[in-house]
C-alpha cells in the first residue's frame, strides 16, 4: 500500500483542487442560503487563494529549490559504467490510441538518453519505469520507449528494461537487483531536476550510489523566481507539481525510502 501513499497524500492537499472546491462550495452555500456568511467567506478564500497561488511566486520558488539541489552534470572524463533513465515522460494511453509514441514535457529524459548513448558508447543503458496507476495502462511504459528508440538513434537491443517498478523507491531497488553494480562503478541517473532529490535519496537508500544527471528544468535558477506568472493555470501547475515532490520527500523519508529528508550532493 505504501506505493500509493505519497500520491494519496498529495491528492488530498493539491492546492488547485482544494481552492477550487472551496470556491465552489462557497458559491453553492451562498446561492442556497444567502444569509449565511460562511458562503461568502469560502468563496473569498477560494478565489483569493487561486489568484495568489496561480499568479504569485510560490510555485516557482518551490520548484527552483528542488531543481537547484543537485547541480548539472559536468563531464570530468571519468569512465561511465552505466546510464539509468527513469520513466514518467511517457503517455501510454495516447500512444495506444494514436499508434505513435507520445510524451509529456519531461521528454528531455529521452533526449538525454540519446545523447549519452553516443557520448558513452560502452556504457550500459537502463530504462526503469513501470506504472503506479490503480488502473493498468493499455501498454507498458517500456513499450512506449521501445517504439521511440529507433527514432532517436538508439538501438533497442542495447537498452535493458526494468518494467515492474511502481514508484521511485522501486525504481532504485529493482534496478539495483537487475544490473548488480560493482563497487567503484560510476552510474548516471537521469530524471527531471525537480524529481532528482527524491530519486537520489531512493537510490542511496537502496545501496546503489549514482551520479545525478538532472534534465527537464522548469526554472532559470536566477532572480526570475519573483516574476509573476502569465496565467493562473500556469502558476497552479507549478504549485501542484512542486508540492507533489515536497510531499513525496516527506512521505518517503517517514517510510524509510530515502536516506534523508532533503537529499543533497
């Protein structure tokens, strides 16, 4: 059951949902019982909250703190034994329905896989990603990746697939069991920069030391953190995504799935 715990907690506190429901409940109460002050109060809280979360800097601040935790990888010409790419960018439902591989904005993970496969031709390539959904997807994430590998110039036969994991902790444990790394080997871990602290914590807890290779940045890492968002929808997406990671860090630490509350280099 723990594999869904962080998702359930995040779903219970996701700001865009809570604030929208608060505003709608307030509107309903106001229309059905206009004399009740609670309806107007709930409407005000929901609307003001949506505006603050959607236009304010909170989402960008929370995101940048996660993305800045592990620096971008710099090649020091040390040998690379293997490269692990975590799943999560794939859209299996759309892929199955449209007959072609579909990805969300974190598809930079696949670009990194293609680039690293050419830069390190002797390194082992591993894709780790199953599904934590309660309703199984029509096709596996690994099958989506197999379809796109020839398009990005990667030989599918060179990639080892781990397709049983349902969350990041299982990514780490099952990948370690699959590749059985040797002490002293250097492995790169590719995932979104915002997700990297939790991923690194999981791999450390699983006894698999890896080197961070963050991609898919959402912030500039500069003073623009205070810039207002252009739309409420954009800001809420930042808040929701960042809060999901922060909740995941807390839940994973409490359940012993990460080595620290906020893993660092």
